[in-house]
C-alpha cells in the first residue's frame, strides 16, 4: 500500500498567506492524499492548530507537524522535534542538523536550488541530512531536476512537497511511503530512507504527450 504525504504545506500561520487550515486539509482529502505535513515558517508552535483537527479528520487523513526553518544559508524542513526549544532560527545549517539530529529529529533541505532561499551547493557537503526535497510544487522544473540529481550524487532519497500557500496548490508534489505512516513515526520513517518524491504536474504533462 502506498501512503502519500504532502510534506511541505503552509497556512496563514506562516504569516505570508491567508490559507485557512481546515480548507487546506479539505483540499488534501479531495486530492486523495493520505497525509499532509503543516510546515509553517520559523516556528514549530505555529502549527499547533493542527492538534484540534486531528480527531475530526483522524479517519480520513493523517495530519503531521513540522517546520520550515530559515538557516543562515537557506531553508530546511525539520520533522520530529520541537525546534522552538532549540533556538535555531538563522543558525548555520550544519548547527541545525547537529541539534535536530541530537534531539531525535530529521532535516531535509527544502528547494535547495531555488535562488535566495535554497542552500544551494552546500547540500553536497552538509553531513547528517536525511534527504533532499527533490520535487517542490513552487519550483521551476530545472530547480527540481538539479535537486534530484544532487540527491543521486549523495546517495540520498528525495521527498516531494507542494510548498502550498493556498488550498488549490496542495498535493501538486508529494512523498510516497510504503505502508501507513503514524504521526509519531514520521521522523523514523524519513530516516529509514524508504520513500520517493512524486511530481503530479510532471506525470500529468507526460500523460498528455
């Protein structure tokens, strides 16, 4: 059984959009996702509203929490740890990886080859990351291709996430796991490396040719 999770979703709690959390969840359900990860900017605590929706949607979709941190060099997705307790905002990426790993979490550089907010070639010499975000729904194809290539060079898996800032964007890219993923098990499953990123936009484009 394939378990599809959009691992990179923002709502109004990120401070840069007005997406309603429940509308985002409903959109994910309509698109046939098994889970979404709310990864607000800067603060793990910003995704706290997810907790009140877990019971309501528990039989329909699994709701995960993460955070998109701004390292000194660019953005990184973090899962499995409350980063607010680690004071890592704008810390060097190597320090973020070290602290998150020590706390039991995982780090995945997001959209690494997006100019201005990706960490770029640093991914090739950043030890301890659990993968790269290969398919980002807000990226140009060339940026995603470069990230997938870098993951291959490093022998690491790559994720998929929409980077949605509106309900209509949810699910454009997602990460596919084998079997159900529980909320408390996400970091371990990512650490295992047994997943792959999927770009729905790419599949749709090839289907038309």
